[in-house]
């Protein structure tokens, strides 16, 4: 493989394996840093605006290049050390190398850019992002993958950044600790041979036993929002960041009562929800009294 260093003036002849010095200007939706060399766009995962990186090219297209970090020549002031030991291999997180305050500002700008670029709305009235009170251990639900492996040893974890391989993990830093505890017991029972499960996906919720509650054929978990208890299908959806549920409810109700809007976009620390408030307003005005 060609590993020569390519100067900016030579980028039009770049090959897979070449190493190019790139300054990252912004971060695209999804997490890839974006830089430009000689009018060619370069996408580099796990970078942040302000990084100066030597990038090893992995893909060459007509109008853009893709690469991976070979060396960080000059780190951005907003770059931090990721807490998770699996970060960079596990596909579950893309932003742990970025200071949280900058993550919020960056995601807010991504929403603005989307309205301007896709909807053609100039200077959209996007309100400031609602930050999470917890940066880690905030997720109330996690879905793990189980594969037996070639030798029959169970491998459990999340898919890697390519989506084609399993990262065998024993702990996740972004899920609630009760999920880590249930997951640890699940792993131990698999390794010991105490129980057997088929390969597939397995869901864990915070604050509840693995498998949830069963009534007849209905499996569910109970979630609380503004003192209301909801029965959520075990494989269903509920606001992922459970520490933002009440803040979201307050915000929705405020907008319904003040603006009487039919639809409203809510952006809460990376989670976008599209709510039909014509029906929700009557429900929440009663629920939040």
C-alpha cells in the first residue's frame, strides 16, 4: 500500500493509503469531521473542528475523499479524552472526544444547517438546545447483540463502527448503571452456561428486570413522565434520555399553551422528536396540572 505523504497541490492524484494533512473546519451530521484540501472535501470520523490531523485516505470519490486519523498533529481546544475504553471501535458513540458544551453548540448548528440547506429556510428560528443534566449514564434503554462466535463462546455487545462486526463489551458508560448491572448478570449467565439464548438482539431497560413485566402476551416496562406512569411495549420506544423527559414535557406544554401550534420541533441534546400537538395539548394540559 502506498503510504507517501501528499502535499496539498498533489491532492488531485491522491490514492488510497496516502497520508494528507487536513484542518477540520466543521462536523457533519452523523459525526464525521469535514475538512478541505485543494477544493476537495475530506470526511474524517472522530475529529472535531479545530483539529489538524494527518489523514490516511481510505476511499477516493470524484468529489470527495474519506479517511481515518493517522496522527493528530494539533488537537482542537474542544477535544477531550473519551471516557469509554471502547470508543472508536464501538459504533454506539460518535462524539465522546468532543467537550459536551461544544457538542450542544455543534448539534444546534447542524439543525440550523439542515433547515437552511434542505428546507431552504434562511435564518430559521431555532431555540437554544436543552442540555442533558447528565453526560454519562443517561440512557434508559439499550439493545445488545449476541453472537456465539466460531468456537461457540458467546460474544455480547454493540456493533462496531463499520456495522459488520461485534465489539464484545462488559460495561457501557452512557447507559444507566442499572442496565449495566442487569447486562453483567446476563453475560455471566451466558459464559457460565447457566442459561442459553439464541443469537440476536436483546433489550435492557433501566430500573427493571431483564424481560420486563408480562401480562398475557404483552411485555412492557413502566416509565414515568411528569408523575404519569406509562406502560411501554418492551421492544417499543420511550424518550432515550430519561433525565430530559420532564424538561421536554414542560417545554412542549409551554409552546402549546403560548403559541397554539399544530406541530413543533423539539431538539433535546441529540434527540429530535416530532410531535402532533393538536392531540397532545389536551392530554398534557390534563396530565401536567
